[in-house]
């Protein structure tokens, strides 16, 4: 079973599966109370939020699924099965299956893109939203079209959606991905867990299908224009859910232009720059991330008569 080697440090962490939206999703969970659901990014899995699961489960039910295509979750072959709106429906059905009508959603990277989309599709289900790094889709689209720094930073997306992408990322035992995670705060045992998840049959090709399905990226050499707005069918594109965005300023893949003007698209925004932090902020500064999410939830709860994460039927 992939990426379960260090569960001991998480106490009574449990693993389960849910049949939702025509696929089988694996998820880790712990605790009781209001629901917080965490969505990981590429190329990680549920395990990237292990520190937040341990901390926030003290007074919440915390759930971290493997997004479809990753680790132990289903890996459909059809690229169209990885459209963001489909992943949003996966999460909606999972939350309903867990017995909740409202919850707090946390997303990073690809999971952050799904989280933004979820907030636009189903704002009534969210008491609060927390985004680690990922730009609002409209601003990301603008930056990819007009900002040279972000265009250069996102060049990897052109590789990720190439026909041979899985082979490129898998060469030499996933050397490119291992090097991207080569930081002091990601130890060898943690890296081994991620490598194990990438070795799951079909996992690398499946994880990359989201990039193929959405076509995100800067202008391509073949003339394909830049694109990043995965919610172009929704109007207006203003997120009404109380939203926390933590932006690690040393992220080489998300540059400042991608967040510029965010207050135009989020009506209740808390934006925090974390100076010098990297893309992997949940693991680099776990205590800060957990504390800031908790403070955001408490602020929202203090401004509302309803506790975040209300259950169905009370």
C-alpha cells in the first residue's frame, strides 16, 4: 500500500475508500467535529498535508484524499475524465458521503485550482476557503498571457501536457521530480513515500492527464496561445467565500503577477505573503500553515452564527 509508511507519527490516522462520481477515491482521515478537507497538488498526494492532519484533527475531522489519478485513487484512462469540473464533483460527492453539508476547503497547486473552482461552483457548501499559493484562475490566465516572468516560470506546463510527458518525468527513477523536492525540510523517508506513490501502476501518466485535459500553460512554440482560466463558463468569477491565500514569495513556479489584483475577484480576502518560503510551504513551514488556517477558521466562525463544517441533518 503506497504512502502509508509513517502513519505512526499521525497517531490514529485512518485510511478509507469512497465510490464517488464513478471512481474510487482513497482518503486519509482523523479526528471528529467540523470538516476540513485538504487537496494536494502535483506531484504529491494526501501525505503532503500530514502535519496539518496531525495538528488540526485536535478539534476537526480532517480528510485528505488522493485526487483522482494519484497514488491509491482511481486512474481513468480517458483524458476528459480529468477536467477540473469533474474533480470538483468528486469532492462534492465525497463531502456528501461523509455526511456534511458545509466544510472548510484547503488546496495547494492542482488541488488549489480545484479548490478555487469548487468555491465558484458550490459557494454554499464552503464556510471558508484556504489556498496555498495557487492563483485565482482569471489572474493566472492574465499572467500567462502578459507577464514574461510567469510565462518562463510556467514553461514546465508545456512539458507536462506533451504526449511523452509521463516518460519525461519518469526517467532515471523520477529524477526531475526528486530534484524539485530536494529541500532540507523534505527528508529521505518523505521523498521515498512520494516516489512510492509515483511508482503506483499508471500513476504518473494519470497525474499528468489534468494538464492535458485543461491545456494550461504559457504561449507554446507551435503557436498555441496561453491559457489558464479553467472556470471560463462561470459568471461572475468573484469568490464570495471567506478566503485565505498564503503566497510563498520564493516559489519559482508562481510569480507575483499571478496574484496581483486578487481583491477584485475575492470579496472577503486575507492575503499573506510568506517571505522566502518555497512552493512546498505546507511541509516547509507546517506550524505556520496550520496556525494560519486555524486562525482563518476561527475568524470566520466568529463572524457567523453557524459553526464551520456543519453536518447534514444537524
